[in-house]
C-alpha cells in the first residue's frame, strides 16, 4: 500500500508537468524558457515581434530588389560575354536550377540551424553573387554565379515563408499576404534605384556595388530581429521529403498559380502588340498594371483573409481570375485587355499567400518540408509555364495561351472545392 501511495503523487506530478506548458500563456512560456536557459535570441525575438515583422518585410523587400537589379544587368552581361538570346536562355536555366535544387533542403537547414542563421548567411552570399554577376568575364563564371544566386534565392524563399508562419503563430495576426507584397515593392523600388544609379554613375559595376553595400548595411541592423524559431529539436527533417497527401495537392495548385505571373511577364506584351495591335512602346503597360494591382491587393490581403477566410479568398480569387483570362482572349479590344490585366492582378494577388497560410495549417510532418515542397512546385510552374505556353502559342496561336490558362485555373477551382483541409 505504501508503495502504491508513494507512486501516485509521482505520476500526478509527471502528468501536471506534461500539461503545464499547454496552459501557459505565450509570455509565461518566454519567461520559463529564459529561466531554463533556452535560446536567448528566441526569447528576444518573442519580446520584439513588431521588429521581427519589420525584419521580415526587409528580407522580402531585399529579395525583390536583387531580382530587379539582375534584370537591369542582363543587357550588360550579353554585351560583355558576346552571347545571343538562345545562349543567354541556357545560362538563365542555371538560376532556375540552383533555386529548384536548394528548395527541398532549405526547410531541413532552417530546422537544424534556425531561420536567423540561414538568413544571416544566405542574404550576404545572395548579394555577393549579384555583385559578381555585374562583371564576371566568361559564360562559365556567369553560369556558376547564377547557380549560387538562384540557390540563395530559393533557400530564402522557403525560409522566409517559414519565418512568417511562426510570426503569425506568435503575433496572433495574419502577415503572409502583406509580407509577400514587400517582394513586389522591392522589385519596383530596385528597378527605379538601379535606373537612377546607372544614369548618375554611368558604370553598372559601381551602381550594383552601391546597391549591394546599402542592402548589407541595412542587414546589420535587422539581422538580430530575424525570427530564430525553427530549431525544432523534436523534428528530424530529412534533406529531401517527397510531398504527399494534401501538401502534394497544394503544390500542384501552387504550380498553376505561379504560372499566372510567368505567362503574363513573358507573353502579355507580345499578345497585346500582335493580337490587340497595341503599340510596342505601350505593350509593357499590361504587366505593369498587373504588378501594381497585385501589390495593392497583397497589402490588403491579410485583412480580407481574416474577414472572409483563406479558403474562400483563394477559391474566389481563382474563379475571378478565370473570367479575366477569358476576357483577354475573347474581347477584341486593347483597352479591354488592359482592364482585364488590371483586374487579374487584384484577383490573383492573394491566391499564393492564402495557399501558404493554408499550408502552415495543414502541414504533414515538418513545417519546413511542407513549405519547401509547395514552394518548389510553384517555382517550377513559374519557370516551365512560359515554355509550356510557348508550345501552345506556336501550335494554336497566342489567344489560346490565355484560354489554356483559364482551363488550368478551372481545374484549380475544382480541386479547391473537392479537397478537404483545415481552414
């Protein structure tokens, strides 16, 4: 009897110890972790959630700035290396290859070393690679630099989405859409900045160096606020995980959603010029309108998601996007096409952020592996989409590019109605 009585308090104590963390508030958890000698950086970030959100915005913005600067460097690279468009296209595959290969392992790296550590390494390497792209002297060195640049881009894409997922959990607010908007703002501001510097300095290497130095100086301030919570000690994430179940379906959906931007970027201006007879000098306005309204829509996306729900916002955004693609295809007017591109940016703006929000709520296994799988399939859509549509345009005509996209999005809408997942 004595032994049984002495055993019961021990078991009760253990049960209480196991259930106690669930009952603690976030603030109490922070204090308990600090008292137990947990990661001081993590406790600091938990107490500084607003600054961690600002650091997240900076990270997304810096990713967009670098892409805009590289776009401005492409003509200089062609002239310096004396390569034609076909050869440049092959070299650009190295960027996509580096990003695609890095994404599956990014989640595992973040789980092992933490978001902060991965970002603090990848952002400097990312901008060093960008600076090298401004003067590397041979096609081989350009290919290697592009591969590193793409690998850092892919890794940062995954890790930053993980960081936003953790910040949403700790901050008790939606952030995914507004932080994705910062990438688009970074592209716009980076394009404007490099254009001014190229005009002022008349030296593309010096102009690129100035941008890189300013970004890395800003990182010295923000790096301490990068959210470190991904040392998931209870998770042993393999370097590569094959997506399955609902995560695989989310990846397929992301593949088609990323195609929207790639198709409009590569085929929108050509369609407006050849089919709708818009002057070549104005044909680029279609994508500009799309990018502008996409940025505005993403800035509002978190509030809309909180009000209407991620699933509804994703489904109706896809459905309305179908209407925009059909309008571009069948209304024989350049002004109507411009209006459709304008509306498409608004309707499609929240689809990708809402999909990533749903991914974090329906994770199977490791959060990092799930986000990496969805990101990788989406990036494949961005890269392969324009090529697939090039085959369609060659065999059926340019209008069928947008008709085909509307069919793909109808399939996506059907999947969203059929699949069962957590809201």
